[in-house]
C-alpha cells in the first residue's frame, strides 16, 4: 500500500507539461495544476484570439485567468521532498513524444515494453502481465514496442495480415487470396520470413566476408603507405646526396672555368701589354727621328744638309701589325659557347630525367572506388585536353617542325638535324616531348594525304620496320591514309568504318587502359576503342607516307 501511495503522490504532484515535480504550482479554473512557467509558456505559444485552454481537459477560458501561486500545493511538494520523494521506478517511466505508449493506461500513459502482433496493441509491464499469466494470450506474438502496428492491418478487409503474396511481393490477410490475390502464390508470413531469413543470413555472410576482405585491403594499403614513406625517405636522402655531389662538381667546374678565364685573361693581357710597350718604344724613336729631321730641315748649309740627310732620314723597320682590331669578347667566345652548351645539355637531361621519374612512380590502385565514366560530349573531352609539343630529337631528318613544334611536315630533302640516339632513322615519324599518363585528350589536324595518329612507349625501336607505329607491341596507331581508316597493333591491321575527317581526336585513360580515336567535325564519332593495360607512360606520335603531308597538334579549348 505504501508503494501505491508513493506512485499516486508522484503522479498527483507532477506537471503534465514538463513531466517533473511541480515548481511554483498554480491551479487554473478547471482544477488542474501546473508549474507557473510551464502554463504561461503553453498559453503564450497556443494563444488564438484571446482563448486559453487546459492542456489536459481542453476547457477554454476567456479572458486569460490570473495565475496565483498555490501555497498549499507548494507546501505539500516541499514536505514530500523532505520525506524523500524520488523518481518513479524504471518500469513506471512515463511515455514521452518519441516513446511508444501503453494503449491500456488511463490518464498519463506509461512507456510500453512490448507490442502484440495479434492484439495490435502495446502494453506497459503491468498491462502486459495477462499475456504471461492467461493461457489464451500465451500464443500471441510479442515484439519490441512498435508504432507501426497499424501497418499490419489489411486496408481492404481490416484483418491482420498474416500471409504473404509472392506474386505481388506484399503482405496480405487471409481473405485477400479470395479476391484480388486469387490464384497467386501465397504462403504464411512465417514461412516467407523463414525464407527471407535464410537470404538475410547469406547476405550477412557476404557482407562479413567483404568486411574481412576490405580490412585486409586496408592493412595492405597501410603497409603500402609505410613502404612508400620509407622509400620516399631513402630516395630523398639518396637524391640529396647526389644533388650535393652534382653541386660540388658544378662548383669545381665553375672554379676551373673561372681559373681558365683568368689565365687566358692574363696571357692575352701580357701579349697586348708587350705589343703596347713595343709600340710606345717605336713612337719614342719616331718622335726622336722627327725632331732630328725637323732640325735638319732648318740647316742653311746645303753641303751639311746633304751630308747628314741619308743617316738622319733612314727609318728602322716597323715590327707591329699594320692594323689592330679591338674585339674584347673574341678571346672568350669559346668558353662562353662551351658553358652555354653545358647548360642546355643539363637542362635537357634534367627535364627528361625529372619527367620520367615523376611518371614512373608506382601507382597504388584503390579497388574500392568506382572508375570515372568516360566522356560523352566534346565539351566533356575538352576537360581533359593537354598541350602537346613534338620532340625535335625524335623527328626523322625528313620532317620539318614548325609552329612551336606543334606542326610537322614531310619534306623532299633532309633537314639539318644533329645526330641523336632518339631520332627515328627509317620511318617518317616523330614522338611528343611530353609523357602521357592519367586522362588526356588531344586533336590532330591532317592535310595533304593524311597520316598515322599514334601513341607509343618511349623505348620503341628507332630503326627498321619494327620501329614503325603499329608494327610492334610498343605502339598503337590509327592509319588515316587515302580516305580509309585502319587500326594497327603488333603488325596486325583492322579496317575501321566511319566518317572521314581531317581532324582526329584521341582520348587516353592510362590507368583504365582505354584508348579511343574519334572523327571530329561538327560532331564526334567513335572510330575505334581499345581496352588494354598500359605498363609505361605513353607519348603521342605522328607518321607520314607522302611528302608534302602535314599534321598539327591543335590548341583546343
């Protein structure tokens, strides 16, 4: 009895708005009591045209009642606090807005602890007890508290849906097979649940297996990151040592060149000074001779003049060059040219080595990410456009490069190129300076007979038939010669149908192993697509068959 009284006291002295013990209790005209601030806040939020209502019985009051603190209630609450008023036990917690309430509690409802799929009702602990004690209820299916019990009622027959239609894949009641589900494949909901449960377990096993696989992948990637970091640290240390040695060598060579220049300066200066001294001596002698001749010219004695003239007028032979050209830079032109040539070679070597080293870093393929879709429109392709120039060191001697090394023409006479191991000797072809990885797109405009548009590895042969684009396993080429298209790879040709165009677009997705050729006019038409695996960076290439033909790597935007 004492426990029941405590429960009654708790309910009697709680505010139904804040669900806590009354604070500054007030009683409104209908007799219900609330916290002063709670009822004020309620009325301020619900006020419509000056009408005020009770949150529990919904009686309305006009005008708004004047609220006075209930002294008696306040004293009772204080006394209960002093005697140990405590919160209700867990099994008697009241239901909030987010909770499932007991359907059988009167007044303020308690939280439901179970819902019955047969009764389609939810119960608190007290009202649930008959389901445990009485035989007719023991066969009912109890589940966790649910707000969705009404979803188990058939909207047509107002019966509990205990069956499942496999034909329509929906829950039905026992009357549905007689009407709209007549002749359908129907089973009990329990049987369908058993079947789906097996599928669920299978799906869970697959998911768990994938989780294990992905966890292994994560560990591998972590190991890969550690390996990359260690390799990067070692490579950085090694590179720093090499660059330090290079700097030391350059400084030594710079010191040698400086010493050479100063030695040459000293030698040339000495030679010039010696010549200068001889000239100055000759000038002195000439001045002295000029003075003697002047003095002789004033002699009045003719006999004395004639006697002295031969010895005075005789001049010593001049030993200096008749003309002196002052060219101060001429003495060091060879040194300047040698240093400039060294700089150019170093720039080429460093550019080439840096490009290759930056493009041959091992790529970690993350298999968890989906590949990006291929472009569909020309605007999409242009997002991957890249500026490509042709490398003069690879050009056959009959090829003339122009327009900033973007245009190439097959000439009838060889050009004055220096020897280089990268130069194609037997085929009229050239490679790009840039290495291509990732996703790239470029366009080639052809005139005067057409050409082959190709991609190739840098280590393709430079001599013989095996060095031709498409005639080996290191290059792929689209032959656009004489108004017909053929695709060549590893010395095998494939005829390609499609519109003829003077402009060909090339799309490369190096990582995905995709290479596509397009005929470009007002629209883009796919000519040929290759799906393979690229093991090295690629270079764009062009090859010719007839003199006078040109190809230009277009600037596209």
